[in-house]
């Protein structure tokens, strides 16, 4: 389910130290779909920090990348599975 408003995510790609900003495209308790400006290798685990649109809540979690596909406008769609399920309370913070 997509968040009701635009939300961002910070992640660090392998071989880099500078956090990259991504848009949260789709979010569930098991994983997330992100839009980023560069490709990401599948199979890697990335530290991510998800932030809701109001910037009133954030959650740090590891994400295992299971797909990366070119998207519209030169962006890439990255889909991944969390290292643990998000709680209902955590998900709700992204839906308001």
C-alpha cells in the first residue's frame, strides 16, 4: 500500500558512505518499494531509515534488495524485504 503522502528514505548503497535519498513508493509490514536515482544490486542488505511525510516518525531497519528495475524518467524501482516485520503502529505512522 502506498503511503498517503510522500515519504522519504535514507539508504547507503554498497561501496559508498554518503546516504542516498529515496522516495517510498510502496510500503507493507514485510518490505518497501523505493524510487532512487541509480541502480542497486540485488541480494545485498542495506541499512535504511524510513521517515514519514510529517517528519514526526522514523524507523531504522535493514532491507534485503530483491529487485531493481529501470523506471520512468531515469529512476530505478527497488523492492526489498525488511529484516523484521514492521508493527501495525509503525505502519500507521506512514498512513496519516
